[in-house]
């Protein structure tokens, strides 16, 4: 079966969370139930951009492959091809890590 292609609309982006470390700096292993969901991820796909008041297309500042920080409760969780992803607006992204 072929992988599904997903293209977000408007100013939305698709983000894959970057998994958090399972150990603390001291070497203590943190169980899955106690771990917080990571608030950084890699952008998988971006929409064409939003429209301003005059109807002109405004492209997004982020691109596929960027590593970004986002809010703890940002986005909508979806599962595509067995992969957990987030769909969120560009405005939910706090910044790009370089």
C-alpha cells in the first residue's frame, strides 16, 4: 500500500514530535507515564500560506525540515500511516531552532 500524501491548507504545518530522553542527567530512567510530551519537533509539511486583508498570499516563515518549538497544548494530534503527527497553525510555533 502506498504512503498517503498529506498537504496542509492555508497557514498550517505538519510537525513530528522529537522524542524526549528517557533518562535524566543523573541516569535515572523515567517511565513513559511520567514523561511530558516534548514541545519541539521537525516540520514535515507546510501549507501555501495565509491571506492578508487584501487577499494577497503571505508565505510561511518556516519550511519542511525546520526544527521548531511549540506550546505544550498546541496543535491537533493525528495519526497518518501509523505515525503520530501534529497539525497546527504557524502562529502556534514559538521559534525555529538552528
